[in-house]
C-alpha cells in the first residue's frame, strides 16, 4: 500500500477507545497531534498487536487517505523470529 508522505502526521498515542458491546469490532486509537485529538478507526482485533508495538505516550505516525490510518513500524530484516518449534500454540 502506498500513501502520500506529505499527509503523514506525528503525534502522541493517548489510548484506545472501544465500544462497550463486545460484538462490535469498531474501535478508535486516540492520537494527540499538536493539541488536536484525532480518532483513528481500527478493528478491535488489532488492539493486542498495537499494544505490543506502541505504549501509551509513544510517538506514532498516522496518515490520511480519506480516513486516518496508523502507520506500523517497518519490520527489521535482522529481527529475530522464533523458529516454528519454539513458538507457543496459544
């Protein structure tokens, strides 16, 4: 996926707002960009992955392509990945 690098904003990750109904998969990431709180829509199932990648107060990049989206960090090709035999099944 390609996006316009001019439309990228950097902000502070403030938290995640989930719907009270567990059957609804919509959620929002709250990002503070220069004093403006921006809601970035995500799927609720992405929350565990985002919590591993970013902590509250972390600097995040978001971009706009009709709706706000969060930019995930690029994967380092030298990053250690567990072999299949050592991975947990849970």
